[in-house]
């Protein structure tokens, strides 16, 4: 964990936000940029703060800090004391703050009621509990607040705040070799064989690569082993053409109607840009606002991503 002093005033934060807007247009490395919801909900000067704090923890997205801040105090600043005695914008118990507090703004004080210190302290605390590792993310958030409902809410909000931006589909087209060697993509033998045979659409490989930057996933089927047809129809499935993938676990958690990580991934898929935006997203979840989203009895235990 490296601690970075952030000497920054309100005017500088606004300037950073202006620069961020320009950078969001294209970020060819697939970094997580603010979604429309993030721009609409989060105060303008806070996004650069979350990003700077998250940079102190490899693998942790800034959206997690934003979601915690929103859930704890609705982006509040300054003094706030809960009925349990938690303090400041990010709601630290005094003993926890004494261990994990950070002088984020470099003023010589480590103050839980200073929003910069508080956000950097939250990044420190979450990182120390594994938030940079997708397989430990849920445990890290649970450690912040011992409530499964809290974990589900924070991770759902975090997923909705992020949007992957890319330059073009060709510039970011992933290779089969990268998918085969990616430790965050767990492939069945049939799926691994399909990739080796080069019968998988490049858009699927690119989406798998982008997913793996936020989630660890387990893939059951690409082409081989799936019926040629869409369930209960005589229409050829996108699986038949190597243009679909079924994901049965997210961050080590089996996909089900009760899986918050699977819901987070499903929501995140709706944010992909043109060229990588799927034609189909099948999942256990109703109410996903996306033209190709659907749920039915055949998709209660996996997430289906397909391209026409």
C-alpha cells in the first residue's frame, strides 16, 4: 500500500474534472470511466478525488469509493456522526481510523472529517482487506460494514458508475492467446478448445478481456456443447456461429437470481460502447434496461452474451 499526498484545493479539483471530461472520450486501455449515472449523481469535484485515491490500490476501481461514499453519507463532507459512533464522510469508527487514516491532502493532519483524508483512508482500509483482488472484493466491502445487504448495494452502485471506453473495436480486439492465458477467465475444456480452433468471434474475445479487468469469470460454453438452436425455437443460436458466451460464475460466486456479483456484471455489460455492445444479454435478472436484455427459465444459472 503506497500513500500518496494529495495537495489539492477546490479550484484544482474542478480543473482536474475538466481534464477528466476530455480524457473520457477515448481511453484505449479499457479503463473504467464515469457512466452517465455517475455524471448525474456524483458531485463534479469528487470523481478525480476517487480516482486519485484508487490509484493507491492496484486493481481497485474508483467506482467502489464513490459507491461507499454515496451509501454512507450521500456524498456528504465534513463532520458526520452515526448512532454507532462512526465519523466523517466515509463513516469510520475511531479505532479503525486510528489504524487506516491517511493524510490525503498533505496538510499534516489526519482528519476523518476531511473529505480528502476520508476518501484516501477508505481506499487504504478497503485495499488492506483485499478490494484490489476481484475474488476478495465482497469480503473487503463486508469488512467495511458487516451487512450482506450493504455489500450488494455498494457493488451494484459501483457497477452502475463505471463505463468502459475504447478507441475502436479493432484497436482493442483481444486475441485467443490472451484469453487462454488470462487467470481471471476460467474456461471449460470445450470453451478452451473452441478458442484454440479459432472459431470464436473476436467481439466475444474482446468482451471477455474487458470483463476480466473488473471481474473473475467462469465460462461454460462458447460454441461446442451448446444446442445449435435458441431454446424452444428452430432459430439458429449465436452460439452456433461462435458469437456467444455463457458465464456461470462471477468472482467465484455461482450465477443465480440472488448473486450480486452476477447482477453487477450484467449491469456493467449494458455500458459497453458501440462495436462491443452485445445484441443479447440473457440473465436471471428482470428489469435490466437494455434493448437486448432478457430473462427466462433457461437463463437462471448463467449470463449469456451474444452478437448478431
